[in-house]
C-alpha cells in the first residue's frame, strides 16, 4: 500500500501542470450556472441584469435536453464564455473582439440579431458629455 502511494505521488508531481487542459475541464451544470452568475457580479449593473436573465433563460430552455452531444456542446460553450469574461470590466482592453470566421458561420437571422444588439448596446453605453468633449478636442 505504501509503495503505491509513493508511486502515485511521484506520478502527480513529475507531470507538468497544463493550464489549458485544466481550463478546458467542464463543470457540471449547476456549479457552472452558479459560477456564471457569480462572474456577472463584477459587471456593471446593466450588463449584469442582461447577462443574468440570459443565463437563466438558456439554462431553463436546456433543462430537459437528454442528448449527450447537445449537453456537452452547451456546457462547453458556457465554459468558454465564463473563461472570456473579463476579470476587471472597467478595463476596456479586457473585452475580446468577435472572431471574423464566426460571422461566416452565422445565419441571416443571427446576423440581424447581432446588428440589433450592437445598436442597443451603443445606446446604453453612450459616453458622458464631458468624455465626448475630451475625445472631440483630441481629434
């Protein structure tokens, strides 16, 4: 028994830790759901409300799914979203731009929704008048 534990400890410590593999690990649905809602706490209130409502609705819609392929795809995409959430939302550099190849895979309806979403977010995140004046004087 003792030699088995020593070999187990050696095998664990000699392997290098691959952070990508650790990050890829999926969470079960309930812990993932909780982590998503906790991660939204760091967002501005408007983004948090929108994100929380969307997460709750999506998890409710997919509650009865039994196809393992769909479940894995669903959990994988939400885990990727969780990994992409900025640690500090006040830092504008932490937001990632959408990959151009994703546009090619979108349907016309999805592109229309993305366009509407872009305009809705521009209305919400209008710069304050003082910031506009500063940006215009720099031009």
